[in-house]
């Protein structure tokens, strides 16, 4: 990881030298454009002259003001310019993204595999490329009356609708909104001056790629492909969608497969690794089955605001920042979910459980994890005051091989501690959940989040609170610290994490589970109090660029 980050730092430093002086105009290399119709002025079909290149469309029709590196992407990806034909500065930038190559195999240009940093404008540029293809592609091979498509395949329809909004805005800026023949939420239907009809439409990542079959595509985009998962089955389906879309892209068009990094697996990772090399290592370009590129944020966006945001992200969570901004995916092996130094710091902020008194006005959350035979039963109470979470009680009952725990006695201990905490609601795991209700008639039991996504969200919330130094752990409770430090995570399909506590002689993460449940309850009951943490958790556990 350190070597990878050092490589990024060297690239960014070199990029800064190329773009000196550092004025905004120099950084963006603004061109003086020939006079054009005022943006937003509608052109008739008779006046419309189709641009010869995508770069021309972006510069002259859309008046884009983008960075030098973004223009290099436009030239190489969309106008199919070979690196050897670029200016020396542009070619050096291309080498950082595409590897050291002179000419790109024409057969590989059918598919682009783009591992991108967050906030590089990737989805935006690709949406404008789809529009360019929609208004310029050769449609002579279509059957009479056939409508061509530019599909945008996303994990969720909501994400794709933003891409459609980009297209609508571009039509207005270019003065060709009269080409649009519909006003739908998920699509833009166009009637070109030559009579050709093309629809740019959002499709959900469906099982077997069923939503995108039976159509002819002038270009296509699989957006955030590392996170594809069918809404119907929950099964990862990036390969199936690729197989459904790829053969339907017409000659001259490009299938873009783009995403922020996730794990060292899946369609996009395989295409990048096979055609370019491993992110963080030497970019040994082959470009055999796809045109592959890696575009870290600081190569495409080098303004001061972005640099400051990235520096802050590296301070809070270096691993997530490396994934989001440097395009370095999670390794396939497991990693510790909670950092021991952060846990030790939380311990220094804690209070002695024997002497702790509930602060006036503090919110109280209690989490339960019930085991009777092989695992312990645990209750953890947490007080929330001024957005600081203080562990106020850790209660554990352990079974023995000769004497399993009795649910009635465990629930009696729960009830007594809940009364002491003045808490009459508790979040509990599903195990023994229904049976516990009978012994806790005065307590409202709330089911803890379940499934891969639910567990990831709850555990990520706790980790975010720890990293923000908002958790106080009781000093000297080595068992709780040990169980927290033993929690491991492993990348799972579809942008998820598989999180679990290894079984040891000291237990099976029962105290951790109870703590997670207590914090989750307070989070749910806070009524917006934790809005800042909501944002941090969303950045931490599922990054969507």
C-alpha cells in the first residue's frame, strides 16, 4: 500500500510541474474558441452541422472547461487518438493513465475498462460521449423503423437518472434540445435531422442482463460496474450484463465499463489487470481485449479544493482514501476492521463503570446479544450526550460445558440492568429474539440490522464514531478491546463487506455485537442528531463516485 501511495505522490508532483504556472487558466489550458451561437440558443435542423470529432463537440458546442488530463481522456477514449500522436505533454499524461504504449490495438477499442478515482467527472464525460454518438453515429445498417439505443446500466435507477440529467443539460447548452422527443425521467429520445432515432436510456443491472437484450447500441455505459448486483436476486451480475451488451454495440461505438475501485475481483478488475497491469504497480500496457486505464483523482483534478479534500480523507481513513481517490482496490485477503491504536485512544477517554453516573439529559441505548450454550449472553449500555458515546455498562453471562445458560435467568439480568439504566427499549440479535419477548414483557425489543448490508452499515457506524474520537470505552476492559480488535472484514461481491468475529476461547464477539446494537439504537433514535456521522458513514462504507 505504501509503495502504491508513493507512486501516486510522484505522479501528482510531476503533474504539478507540467501544469506550472498554477493559475486556473494554466491548469485548465483554456482555448480561445471561435465565435459560436450563444449557449442555449436553439438551432434548427437545417442549421445543425454535426461535429466531426467528440473533442470538437465538447469544445465548440458544449464549451467545456476541463483539465488537461480530462482532454487527454476525451482524445484517447472517445476520438480514438493513439498516444504517439499526442503532444509530448499530453502523451506523458496518457502514459500515467493508459500505460506506456505508442498505438492501441484497434480491436481493443470496442471496450474501455476504466478504474477511476472519485470526483473525476467520469460519469459526466461518458454521458456526453453517449450524446455525441447518438447525434453522429452511422445508423444506415439499422432496419427500417428501428430505434438505436445508448444504454446506461447502473446498480440503481436513481444513480442513472443523474446521467440523464447531464444529457438534458448538454442538449440545452448545444442548442439542440429540439432533437428531443420525450420528457421521461429515465430516458432521452432523439430525432436527428437525418431522420435517425436514438434513445439514451437508464437500465437497472438485471439478472442475466435481460433489460438490455434485443436492441442495437451506438454506444453503451456500465456505470459503477464494481457494485453491480441484481435487485431481483441480489446476485452479482457484471459478467452477464457485459455478455448481453458487448455484442450489441455497433461498429464505431464503445462500451464503457467504469467504476471507482472496490476489490481485486470482478469484471472490471479482471479487464484492467489483464490489459494494463495491477494498480499501484507498473502500468504494463497490453490493451489486448480492452482499452484499459486507471485515472486517480489527483491526475484528472489537481485544484486546491480537491487536494485539501483528499488530504482530509487520508487523515480520517487512509485505506478508504486509497480506494476512492487512488484507485487501489481492497485486497482479497481479510483485514482487521477496527484499528487497535484507535481503540486504545477510545479507552483513554472512557470512564470507570463503577463510578459512572448517567448525565442529566443523556440518551441511553442498550444492545443485547443472547447465547445460551456455546456463546455468552451480553448487554452493553451506551450513553449519548453532545454526540459523544460513552459505554456505561458491560454485562456478560457465560455458559459452561456442564451448565448452559437459562434464558429466563439471562432475561432477568437484562431486565434489572435495563431498569438501572432507565432504558425500556433494546436492540437485539435475531437469536432467541422471539423467545426473549416472553421474559421481557415491559421491554420493547428491536431487531438488529441483518444480512450482509445491514451488518456492514451497523459496524461501519461504530467504526466511524471511533475514528471521529466520539466513543469512550471503559478503561481496563481488555475483553471488550480484544473482541473489537479481532473483528475482521473481507470484500464480498457487489461492493459489500463480509464482517465477522472469529471464534476464540475468549468468545465469539458477543460484547462487540451488543455494543454495535446499542450504538445503532442510539443512531436510529437520534432524530437527525447524527447527521454529520450519517455523511461520514456513507463515505466510509459504500463509496459511489
